[in-house]
C-alpha cells in the first residue's frame, strides 16, 4: 500500500524552507551606521547626571514610543523580561505577595514575580482567546493578592474592562504583558496602555525587533521614575541624589538598552503599522481559505478588539479529528510546514512542581507563608491543560511571506485532513509542546 502523507513516505507539499524573520532594510542599516560613526554605543550613567536617562537614540526612541502608544512615559530596557521585572519592582511587589497571571505565557511573566520573592498564582484561560478567564481571576483573589498580569497572548488583547474593574475593587496593580501584541486594540485602546504598566518586546521573533530589547509604558510619573531607577543601578543612583519617594525594591539592575538597538528600534517602530497590515492580510486570507474545514476552530476575535496574530492558533475538535495535536503538528511538518503542538501551562514545569527557586529550601514559596497554600497541582487550570492537547499553532503567517506560502498551508491541510485512515497510522509520540517566545 502506498500512502500520500509525507510522514508515511508520500510527497511533501512544501519543499523549500521558510525564510528567516527579517524586518530590516536600508533604513535600519543607515540608523546603525549613524550610531557607529558617532561612536557613542551607550551613554548611560547610574548617577545623578543627565546621563542617568541614557543617550540621544534611547531618548528619541522613548519619546517616539510614548507618542505612538499615547502614553506619558515609555522606558526602554534591554528585553521584555527585564521590563517585566522592572514593572513588578516598580509596582512595589514584595515577599509573600501574590500575583495572578495566566499559565499560558512565557516563563518570563512568572519569573518577574519570583525575582521579587512574590508568589505566582495561576488562573485559567478562556477557550476562545487563550487569555485570563474572568471567573477564575475573581476566585483567585485573596487578601495577599497585590497585582494581576493579564497577558495579551498570541496577539489578542485580554478582556481588560472587567479585569480593570476587578483589580480596582481589590486594589490590585495591573501590569499588562503586551510582548506579543504591539498595536492590538480593545475598544479603541491599545494593548499595554490600559493598566498601570505595559511591557513590549523587541526580540527577534516579535512583530518589530532590534536584536534584544523591550519598552515599558505607564501614565504614572512615580512609576516611571521607579522604572528608570530599577533599570539603572537604583541604589547607586539614589546615593548620588536621584530622588525616589520609597526605597522599596530600589535594588538596581542594569537593564539599559544600547544606542545601536535604540536606533534600530526607532526605525522598526515606524514600520509597525505596515508590518501589521501585511500580517493581517495574510491571516485574513488563510482564515478565509480554512473556514469550513470540519473539526477546526480558527482564531476568534472578541467584538471591539483587533488581533495582531503573533501566532496563528487552530483548535482541533477531538471528536472529529482522528489524531492528537502532537500527531497533526508532526504530520503537517513532514509536509514542509512549521507547526507546534499545544502550549504547556507554566505551573507544570519542574520549578513549580518542586518549588525550587532560591536555594533548595522552598524560597520564595515559603517566605512568610505556608509552602502549600498556593497550589500548582495538575488540574488547577483545566481549560489550559485540555487545550494543550487540542491546539496547533504556527508563527509563519507573517511578512516576508506571501499568499503562495499561505496557499501551501491550505494545500497541506486539505491533504492531511482528508486522510483519516492514514492519520490513524501515525503514533502519538507525546512529550512535545510549543514555546511561548
Ligand atoms: C517574548 C515574550 C516575553 C519576553 O520577551 P524578551 O524581550 O525576549 O525578554 C515576555 N512575555 C511574553 C508573552 C513574550 O512573548
């Protein structure tokens, strides 16, 4: 018997590899050249001098970012991970404080909480947009809760109005992880600008990139000041006279962006809208062509929102599709596509299962509280755990790809999903899941 599926020896649908995610052109080269010719590669100083705020490219990027996102302050950092840490620190989160976040997010979202010896409390996600579930959020709030980190995952905004309302009722800080959603909107407001602090990433996978980098935005002058201190050796800066109202968390790191990255980030920011338009055109085309496939739920958009599709996520109906997400992703990849099986909830990682972070005595989980009060048991977020088995996703519905690349995705789907008998021949190998970065 001969099979058509490439994984069983048939012909591949797509034979050429996907091109790398390149968003740079002559404009970025010129910006980098300008910095190199000047020779000032960074101009930060961790002391009470004008250089406390960095050099000219950093300052220009921050002004342009604040303008584009309509916020009072944009503070550049050397990654969104640093940005999340600076934000949690600026919000005054400390040992034993609980911070609520979804379990479907990059490790950095939770690491930023642990760095301050606070406790991540994972709460379940919605089936349609994979963002914080409101009922689960309400139930997760305790007298120790100090903040919530809604994650605008895969490019879709979390449901911010009710989240802000619940946060206000309980006096929680709202720190938005918008690393995957620059330009996404919720009723006319930009993701990352609705809470107290919002974090964007400029790493090489994100919509716009500068190598490594991030930006934190806020409308609060005091939070902005605290962010700038944490970014740049707070303790040294305060000692030389940079003012701060409270010394809480004023342990300073070096989260400073270089002039070279800032110069490139400025050019990338100007390209954001065009890159988003190109991405949305590809996604619209793919969604149109895949609609009507039995057993597939395509990305949905909550009314009043815009989705910027960092990842294109498809949910498989296990009653209709005769194979697991693991098998489907492997079968599609054998066809030459680039798909991942589901995402693992963070609390299932060894760090949470064994509660080992600082030393081996349970810190910070035992700092000022009982080791077992916050649960990381399998089952605490049943929707997130079930969806791990049911979704597949790809990042390659984005520039510089074209419609013909999307056509190949559709062609492979048509082939794979019309061969249930062949799919049944492929064994589930388990154990694989997608990365969030
Ligand atoms: C990429 C990402 C981060 C971290 O970004 P870096 O700039 O690589 O540190 C944080 N949160 C989410 C949701 C991300 O996708």
